[in-house]
C-alpha cells in the first residue's frame, strides 16, 4: 500500500510561503530602517540586485520617483499615531503609476506592501452601495434572506462573476448558502464541499486576516529574498500580508475549478469562523481596489454582527420556551414529590424541553417512555452502554450508531441520542431520542476523488480533485444535531431531579442514620483539626521561623530552602484546615435568615477583591441586584467563593472580566457570576461540587477543591440551587437561585 500524506494541506507553511503575488512589491525593514527582506521584483525598480539591497538603509533607496526618505517619514507618521491601521493606505507614485502603500508591524519588522490602484467604482458610488447593503441587512426578516441580499450587493461592489456565502457545519464541511452570479454560470447554490478544501490552518488564518484576494491564479509568484531573516533565522510571517502568495495545492484547486481570480471575506460568530463571503472570477485577472476590499471587509464585519444578533434572537425564543417548560417540570415533580409523574405523566413532559421525538426515564428500577422510542430491552442495553462507558453527567450525539453499533436497528427512532445521568450506580438515566433524517447531500464533486502525486522529497500526497460536477450522496443514520439550548436545559433538569431525589430521600429513604453518623464524624473531625492539628502545626511554623531568624546566618545554602519549605507547607496546611472547618460549620451553624441588601454587599465585596488583586486590568461588573432572604454570613461566603474562583480562573485572560447580576421571577431570585477564564469541560461537571475534587485544567491553580462544595452545602440549607454552564476557553457562568417563599 502506498504511503500517502493525506494531511499535506494541513501542514503547508501558508504563513511563511516565502513568496508574494506578482502584481505588487514588498519591503521588510527593521526598527533602524534597514532592509531585511524584499520581493525580488524590486530589483528592476531599484536597479540593483536583492543581495546588494539587503542591510541598506531605507533612506538610501529610490524606487524610481519614490524616495526611501519619504517612506521613512510615512512610517514615522504612523508611529506617532500609534496605529498603522488607521493611517494606511498611503498614496504613492512608482514608475508613473499610482500605488497604495500598506504598512503593518510583524515580528518587529515594518512590512511595506505596494499594490497598484485600480478604482473600479467611483468613491460616491461605493458609498451608495455600502449604504444599500446596510439598509438590506436591516430589512431582512431572516438569516437566509439576509445572506441572499448581501451576496447581491457584494457582487455589485466587487464586480466578480460569482459571489457566494459559504457556511461551515460542525465538521467544517462547507455549504453554499447564498449565491449571486452571472446568468451563464452553473449554480453552486446548495452544494457541499469537504473540510479538506479549506484546511484547519487556513481557517485559523481567516480568523486573524479577514480579507484574502488572489489576483491571478495563472501568474508566477515572486520570491522573497532572503528566505530567512539573517538576524532571526526565521522566514517572514505573511499572516497579515495583502500580497501573500498562494500555496501550490490551492493554486491547483483553483485551476481545476477554472477560477482565475478569487477573494474571500471572513464571517465570524462569537469569535469563531462561521463562514466566508467567497468571490470567483473566471476569464481574466481581477484586482479589486484596496478601498473596495476594505468596504467589503466592513460589510463582512457588519454581516457577522448581524448574524450573531439574528442567531441569538432566534435561539433566545427557543431558549425561553424550553426554560419555561423546564420550570413547569420542576414544579410538577415538587408538587407530588414524584419524579416519574412530574416528568412523564402530566400535560408538560420531558419532550417539551427538547426538540426530540421520544424520551425514556430509567428510575427506581423501571423504564418509563414518552413519544417514539426504542423498545424497553433496547433502552436497557443503552443504559448498560452508558454505565460501561462511564458517562458522568451528559452524553449526546447525532450519529448514535457510530458509537453504539446496535442502534442501527432502531435508527428510525433513535439516530440521535442525548442522556443525562441521575445515578450511574443505580443505573438511573433520562434519555432523549431523535429520529433519522435522510438527506440527499449535493457535493461540488466527489470529495474522495483525489489523485496521488509525488513531491520533491519523494512523499506521496493527495492532490485536489479534478472534477467539481455535482455529486449526490445519500446520508443515513444521522439525526438533527442537538442544539446548545437543549443541552443546557437537560443539565438544568438534571439538577432539579437531583434536588427532588435528595429532598424525597430525606423523607422516605433510609438515610437519617447515615446522615447522623456523617455529622458525628464531621464533628469529631472538626474537633481533631481545630485542637489536635492546628496547635502543633502552628508550633512547627513558629519554631522554623525562629530557627531561621536566629541561626540562618550559620546555615548553608542547601539547608535554608528546606526550612522555608516547612514554613510554606505549614501555611498551606493551615489554609486547608480553615477551609475544612468552614465546610463543616456550613452544615451545622444555626441560620439567621433576614432580608439582605445585595447591592451594598456586592459593591463592598467588589472593592475588597479589587484591592487585594494585583491585576490592574481586572474588572468586576455588577448588574441588577434584587434582594434575597438568607443568613448574611453564609450568603457572603457563597458570593466570596464564586467571585474568588471567577477571578482566579480568568487571570490568564488578556482582559479578565467578571460579571455579577441577578433577576427575580415569580418563584425565585437567580444570581449569575460569569467570567472569561479557562472554562470547564462539561463532561467533568459531575465533579465540580464534590469535596476535594479538582478538574484536570485547574490543577496548576492554587486551591483545595473545597470552595464550591461549601457553596453547594450553603445553598442546600437555603433550599436553593447551584448550577453552571461553561464553554472551555471562553466563559463560565455559575448560577445560584433562592426561593422567594
């Protein structure tokens, strides 16, 4: 079998290609304005070889009528403004032709790029077109209508033969969602393209450089000399370059499609790549003026904002409906202290908090179903699979038979599955099912139709496919994907079920003796900690400090750190003992409930935390602060722990931000604490409130895994709830709810 590098595109150095497109020029100069690298097509303008130009002062160069001293002045002007983006492009003349000069700073080098002016549209016309696009966005009633209006206007601005909006799915395959084209061209609307067409590193680059233009796929690129910066021994980073050349694989891809020129604008949703505005031109090279491209960039950014607003607006309607139904389910369970009746035997059932077509509740040894589901024996096998795969909190998939082969036998009812764990030990689960949705997916060519070629190093690689003729594939064993709102609501109902189970268990299960024994052991432990551990620990610390003070000058360099470690370890142990005592007392201390002025309490707490935190960029925003009723000391412990955690785990963010706000409903007051920190893997969410449990990504931070356990114990004593939602690497929100009655 041939050894084929199927990920060749993923590893191409597209940021460091070492070439630019042939229609422009590039100079890279250092802080002292000496030339470090340049495009070799400048040799003709500078009447010298690239080798002789390297290390020359920029002031000494003359690009025909454009003098190097003028370029230095332009860089200095932009430096004084503190930003190149706001100052460029500059208008310059080279060899009798007008050029745009774009300057940006990359890796301590000033990159000067010269691109010919080519004003296709008069500025007044361009302004009218941009205004028309903004008006179209406002008038659009749906996301699809919005996309369709934008492609028409973008075609007018760019005057490309075809303009498409290309939308990515969760596997990074693309679909042409909207299109405006010349009448003689075959439509691409609705066609799908595999993720390999735009590899991962290219998608990442689209998140930082929002505009990409390829003037002529048939033109030879121009080399940058030298290939490596002589000082840094690194290639020139062309991430932000407007002239960056094109990888050979992508050039072949464009040629196979018959595309002469292309241009793309990034569309982002919450900081991630949602899609592209993709423009194709076929018969001749196409240079869209820099200002026109920037107008296109502005439109793409406006469209990104509009997409985010519209999508959030559409999602919010569903979220509100699911959350209202979730609250009804909780009230139904609470009314009769009966989980089964509350979830499956009332007018509102578990089906009403998702878009599923069936659900099964495995509880207290029985299976209860609603809607279209697999058989009871099949459901029991699913539960056994969940237990064996050690699902802790939640699992979901829209291709169930891929992970659980027997599911193919009931794909009509359960091609998609989402399950929450009530108790893995008791094999109690709540499972939702979605039916198979058979799809005829039209691809722009067979995505597997790629041929093998051998590169200069003798490696076998896959080349882009040759044919882009419509190729239809029947997709089976797949359901509609689970939306984030469904997942969040499932996690919320899990917390409600666990609360009901716990409260019911206090009444009907044989737990009283176990609880008494646990409290007695906790009392004994607290006494031991406070009397038998704290005193000797304090002695160890004190004697070590005295020894260092009195005899430190006589100790060698290896001994002193040992005593310092004893002092440090004593401090940490003292902190842990204090936290354990807080945890013990939070379950036994008498409560004194009173109305609490949350605004004053939270503002005072914010001031204390900001004073003690060394990060000057940290902000703590406080929104609405409805009053609650509770024990003041305990409630302050709750918010202190939540805010301290939020600050600690967001300290690596560029601008750490913590937000606290409350809302009041007819039944409860809900406070949320949101941070933009490292986030939590929801697959580990079952550990978050356990005593002494720390998550994998939090082990490098100080802590003992006690704070959130204290929060949960205090909330239980207030008959409230605590839960959270998180997106790893983006944000985490903890919620605490206090009943009004």
